[in-house]
C-alpha cells in the first residue's frame, strides 16, 4: 500500500513539473504563441463619418490581437481638440487640420488615411424615393437660403417627370465641429464663389439658414423626421437609414449618385502628396461623385508611450491592409494602392524617442 502511495506521489510531482514548464513556454512547438500576455487599450475620438467602419474594424482587430480600441464618435472638431490636448491616443477627422491647430499641438501630427467615403445629399419628400437631381449651383443656393421651395423653377427644370411639391425646404446641417461639414463646404466653396466668400470651408461654419443636428446620426434623424428636409450625411448613414439621396451633377456634366464606385473614381487621377493632406471634391473624373473625401486618423509622429505607440502603429498597419476588406460592405471605398503606399510611409515614420516603431 505504501509503495502504491509513493508511486502516485511521484507521478503527481512529475505531472505538475511538466505542466509548469509548458506554461512557462518550455517545450518548443507546444508553446501557445497566440495567447496575449496582456491587453493594451487605445482610446480614440473624432469623426462620425467613418464610425460604422471603425466600429467593425476595431472589433475585428480585437479578436486577433491583444489590443482593444475604444473609439468615441464625437465629431472631427472634437477629435482635433482631443489629439491636440493629448487626452486620447489618436484623433480622427475628415477635415485637414488647420495650420493654427497644427502649430498649437505639442508635436508633429500625421494624417493617416484609412478609407474614403461619399457625403450623400439626403432628402425627405413624400412619394419621391429616388430620381432627384441637383446641380452644384442649386445645392449651394439651397444652403445659402436663396432657393426655399421644392417646386422652385430651377429645381423643376432639372427634374422633369417628378412632381415636386410646393413645400418649404427644411435645411439641416451639422451643429458640431464636423469633418463631414469640412468635405461638404469644401465642395460648395469650389462650385460657388458666393459660398466661398460668405461662408467658406471649415469643420464649423456660420450657416445662413437651417436646423442643426449632432453628428451624422443627428442629421440623419432630423431629415427622417421632417417632411421637406434636406441634409448631408455620410453614405453609410443614408443607406443604413433607408434614406433617399440625390444625384449631383459633376464637373463633367454627368448626374452621379453616391456609391462605392463613384467614390473610388473621385480619388483616381489625383496626385497624392506624401503627407496625404488632399481633398478630392469636385473631381474631373466623369464617373466620379463630386462630394467625396478621405478620412484620416490623427497621430503624433513621435509617440509618448512605447507600448501604446507600437500598438497604434500595428492596428493602423492592419487597417490599411487586411482591414480594407470591411470597407465596401459598409459603403466606404477601399484605399487605392497609391494611397496605401503613402499611408505605409507615414506609419513607418512613427517613432518612440527617435526609434522607429515598425520594423
């Protein structure tokens, strides 16, 4: 009996030793290299424009890595402010940071493109679910409060066969600092000298008329609630909310609806600078939708924290490569090979105390 007990004790010790060695990484091929040693949490904030894409992107990346990304969709203006104040690990914007904002930041901020999208001109007119056409001058004059009725002769002339109602146009715009506003007003400034002089191009402007909504979500909600409303929202929000949206006459004279294909076309033939600070509105491409733009993650070139900096560089590298497959299903245009190459160079320039984070 004593011999049996001694045998069992020795066996138990051996099993415990083997288990401990395996857990510590011994045993070569038996090591579980995919198991994270600890989770890293990154905090980001900014643009609502890419939020559906970022939500999917960061969720999927969390499944295959030890990085959790907490992204707050607060608007591009809030994202720019947060990255300047270093209250987040990264910001996000659909508008290019101004020279003033860049000068106020405590370090050089990179604009890393992640995708591009279309700003749809959504409307709510009973019985008219599709087919509405708007020219650049008409769209500008609606937002300048110069065209105030849906049956205005200039609108009806562009829409023969559509019975436009004698209803007031309820203009809806963003109430917060917004990259979507930046893209929209950048376009209007290109096609309307009056808009450029009186209102201009920024993430937040003094609107001549209309009702404000918080975020793309807020504008979409306002347009859906008000019969006769018109507003601008990222295509993903318009599609997810089953909203009607107009075709816009582009620079080549073609009426084009927002889509993945027409958004992709907007970036084709555009020379992409090394810093990727470029607007693609009012494209000369005949198949392009004219109100489209890139969206960027804003990150400090020299990161203040090595672990978080490496995690951020890694998630962004994955986002511009493997993560691009999630763009099209959510109505965003994947980055072109040229845009990916520019983004790669920017990510390779990220450092911690002068040491490159990506090898």
